[in-house]
C-alpha cells in the first residue's frame, strides 16, 4: 500500500470504486427466487463450530460511521480481528482476510490456505471480522433491531473499517511499507474486490448465480420433478400437515415455501461445497457429496438414484437433501422454520436486500423452478475492473453454482481469472490435504506464483521509490 498517501485519500479512493458499483447495483432489476433469502436459514442445524485455530483475538476501537458527521458517527465499537505472527518476519507481507457474513473464526478455520503459505512468504496473517457479524456488533444485541442500527451495515462502511484497521496495524507494527495481500472468499471476495482501487493486491472470488450439479440424469430429473409435486401437495387440504410429515419437521410447517427453501438450500449448498475431501464448511459432508462419495449412502445423487422408482420424486428429493442436513446422523427431526442462526448470519438478509447483486437465474432446463434475469448489465463490472483494477486473481470453480456470475475471463495481465472445471466454492482456500487432486494442487501453486511475482514487483517498486500501481488521481 502506498505509505505516503493519506487516510482520507484512501477513503476517497474507496468511495470512487464503490460509487461505480453502486450504480451497477441500482440499474439492476432485483429478482427474488424463493431461495434468494436462503442465506437466512442456512446454518440452522450445524453445531456451532469451535475450531481450534492458531490465532490470537484482538479488538480494535472502530468508528461507527466513516462517511458522515451525525452525532452518532463517532461512536466506537470493538471490531474483532485475529492475528498469527508465527511466520512473520518484520517487513514481510501482511496477508489480510476480509471477513464475510459470519463470525471470523469460522472463516479462519476454513481458510487454511493462508496458514499453509505463510511460512513461504514469511507473512503476517490477519483475519478481520466484518461489522455486524460475530462479536463485532456496533449496538450489541440491538444491532439488528431496526434500520436505525442496520443502516450502518453496508459494504462501504465495512471496507473503510478494513482500511482503517490495516493502516493502524501497520503503523503499530512500524511496517508501513509491507505489502498487503488481501484475500476474500464469496461475499468477502466481493468486498475484497472493491479494494482494487486502493492498490491492495487481491485474491478474490466473486459470485452470483444459477446451478450446475455434477449429477446423474435420473438425479436431475427427480429433483426437477419434485417441485411440481411439492406445489401440488401444498394446495391440498391438510397439505401442510402431510408435508410436515414427509419432511420430518420438528414443528408443523406454516408455509410450503419454507419446505421449498429447505430443499433448495440443500441442493445449492451441496453443489457449492462439493469438495474433493471431507469438509465442514456449511455443514459436515463427505468428499464429493453430490455424486461420487465413496460410500453409497454418502452421496446425494446416489441416495436419490438408489431409491425405488415408485417412490414419489418429492420423497426421493427429500431423502437426497437429508444427506446435507443429517450427515451427522444425529438429527431426530428437521427444524425447517425455527432453526437457530448459529453463525449469527441474520445481518446477511439486510445486506442482500440493500446492496448485493445476487439475482438467481434458472432456465427451464435447470433442475430448479425456472426464473429469469439478464446478465448483460452485470458484465459492465468488467469495464469497471479494466479501468480501475490491478493485481487481482479471480478464482472460480465451475462446480460452484455461484461461479456463473464470476469473472471467468482474463481481463488484463494483472487481472487474472483462474477457472477450474472441478472446483467448488473457494476450495483453494481450504487447508491442503494429502488427498487433494492434482488440479487443486496446481491451482494453488499458480496462485502462490502470482502472489510471489506481485510481491517481488512491489518490493522492486519500493526500492525505486515508485509506490504502486494503484489509482491515479486522473482515474477519479
Ligand atoms: C494500535 O495502537 C493503538 C494505540 O495503542 C490502539 O488503540 C489500536 O487498537 C492499535 N491498532 C490495532 C489495529 O491493533
Ligand atoms: C438422521 O439419520 C439417522 C441415522 O440414519 C436416522 O435415524 C434419523 O431418522 C435421521 N433423521 C431424520 C430427521 O431424517
Ligand atoms: C423453455 O424456454 C424456451 C426459451 O425461452 C422456450 O422456447 C421453450 O418453449 C420452453 N420450454 C418449456 C417446456 O417451457
Ligand atoms: C488467464 O491467464 C493465466 C496465465 O496468466 C492462465 O493460466 C489462465 O488459464 C487464464 N485464464 C483463463 C480463464 O483463460
């Protein structure tokens, strides 16, 4: 980062890129599939993870509002961040993970990549929690109370938080000229991406829509056919009672929509985390949970394909979805409508409604009920990137349903798209394991090489007194 530039300039730069993104967002028609609100209930039955991670937690006095001068603006809240300095050599790079919609330990535990590569880079690792998630609640328990409080939950404020915190940290460590490499996955990646202009070197995953399961034809047809059966049942007298029974809900359903969301979540998330090794990101799941798990009863489509054809499609779909919710085999019944939000994700609904471009689109060939959205407008993001961006890796796995909205083409020599056919949702961020397939090993190797190259360039620039390749004032 440019050590000579002032904080206010940084905020100005942030603002510049955000203004562009805001325009993109405003020009979008918003389209809501039932599943568009699915994040809200996504982690219901997961046991809250208590990962053992080699980080120390700190709390930074953060300002509530970086952009206005209302009486409340200067209120301070404590923003949590995690540090691992074990591998760091002073002056070495600082790897920052910009938190997303959940408590920060959860992401730290699922982003082993940083720990794996820290020794090679002698890097300091910093995971910063996103405001309004985990413990970083500006108004404590009342944070989600109303728009009065939630108004301070937006990506501009979050980005400014990160900038202020990183700057303070660098100052405190007397490491102002250390290069900062920012990592983000999923929403955290979108946020990271908005840093482009501040000349952080960035790794990013950006995502938007639609689904592709690496599944059997029968599995596809069963799931595709299950929606109409669900619809038909839901309009019958006593339909909800019947649905509660076949979905094995803990309490009677109030609406068939929640049953639909429940199925939707299971299919979308299992595809998203179709990792080549056993993992516990959204929920505990075996390796390749969609189709290829080693054991018959451990893959969603094997379960569906293995059921007698006279079983209704809906029941088969539910059996498949149950793998996602009950891989632990400990669920007595399913909390479809009243689950606890163990990852404290409720703030996500607010964000998804206010500023995220997260349309879901499904053609009538999709296994999900069809719905439309035109991507053409979204492509303008490439223009913005071309003009303002540098040093970004967009990594997308095509198994990940979100990949369809990702940046899948190289945009310039320093805005690089790495696309893996078999990759799932930020699979490259996970700890390496001995079972990793070759393509994954290769993907991570490529990422490490690119980061290394950029860091070398940065140090070379610093030696020559050139501070960076970030935005010039003429770009504003
Ligand atoms: C830097 O030091 C100041 C003064 O001790 C402290 O208030 C602040 O929290 C520190 N910054 C970080 C990121 O820890
Ligand atoms: C979860 O799995 C266990 C073991 O297979 C089974 O006994 C239980 O009924 C399942 N729970 C639900 C709600 O289907
Ligand atoms: C699916 O969509 C295409 C293109 O919009 C349309 O031509 C076709 O008739 C649709 N098929 C069905 C079965 O609805
Ligand atoms: C982008 O360029 C890199 C080389 O810099 C290459 O490895 C990668 O495959 C390219 N990505 C795409 C999507 O073509």
